[in-house]
């Protein structure tokens, strides 16, 4: 009897099982709050209904188009009905050549789109081939530019290696992250500094010019101030008569002319 009571105590109710499942699925959910628990269950049912509706729409589309089902199945499994690898292009050509031809030739707009798409693919392939052919010469030219920059600025080998890493690292380089739209604020600040480099240099040169000009003006004013403190010599600023030489006034007169701008 005691054993049966112990076993019954270990049996969890359906509510306890549900609460445990929700706790494991949503660790941040307060399962002791009945309202929060109910809202989460309701949200899960809404999502389930939405997925059921989407699944039904997808199945209806497959049923309406006889070409879609084997294509979707092949792309999903990666295999054809006979177990060989599935290739969409080969499948379309092998299974529906007349349909493709009819689509292209039977509709002027479709034919135009096909020709434009074909020409774009051919141009892209030609551009890629040309790039591959020029890659070696482009790499050598870029290396020469880098060597010239290093020689001009005197960068150390470890600094050059770090620059190359930050630019070209295949996993986290600037170019790679820019292609994946993963640039950070620091990246943009660095790029803005590069963008504003010429403007900053011009601004610095102008500031230096203005500062030098102001210093020259200050020097001239200082000289004028010295001159203004000299005593007035005679009624007209001239020298005394030769009959009454005055060495002190002669020296002051010479000093005055020495500070004349």
C-alpha cells in the first residue's frame, strides 16, 4: 500500500508536464504566472495555425503546377527519383525542353527577358575571365604601390602585416565585412578620417599660415610699441643744432630710426 502511494506521488499531472515543457522551452518565462503562461500558449497556437496555413498554400501551389513538385522534391533531397544527384538546370532541360522552348519563343516579353538574362550571364563570365587574367599584374601593381607607401612613410614590417590583415582577412577583414554589410562604428570613423584627410591637411596648412601671419603682426606691434615709448626729440623730431651737440639725444635718434618700420 505504501509503495502504491509513493508511486502515485511520483506521477505528474498533465498540467505539471505542460509547465515543465514550457519552462524548458522558454527559460525566461515565469511559469508560476498563470496569465503569462496562458499568453505564451496562445501565442504558440497562433504560430502553429499560421504555419498550417502556409503549408496548405504551398501544397496548393504544388498541386496547381505539375512542374513544381519534382523540382521542389529534388532540391529538398538533392536527388532525382532514380537516386542520382539532382541538378536543376539539367532537370529542366531533360524533362521540359519543349516547355522551355515554348516559353521563350511563344511570348515576346519572355523571349526578351531570356535574351537579356543570357547576355548578362555571358558578360559576367567574360568579366570574370578578364579579371582572372589580369589578377597577377594587378596584384604586382598594388604591391608596388604598397612598397612605395611603406618607403615614403617608413612603416615597420609588422605595421604593414597588420594593415594587410585588417583589409584582406578572409573571415573578418574590412573588405569582407563591407561585402556582408557588417561594418562597425569604428570602421566608419576610420573611413571618414580617410575621406577627410585632404581637407584636414589643407585646413592645417591654412591654420599654420594664419598663425604665422598673426605672429608677424604681433612682432610688428611690439616693435611699434618700443618706438612709441621713445621721447620726443625737438619740436619737429629733428636733431639739435650742431653748435650744441648732445650725445644722449643723438643715441636716441639713432634708436628711433632703427625701430622705424
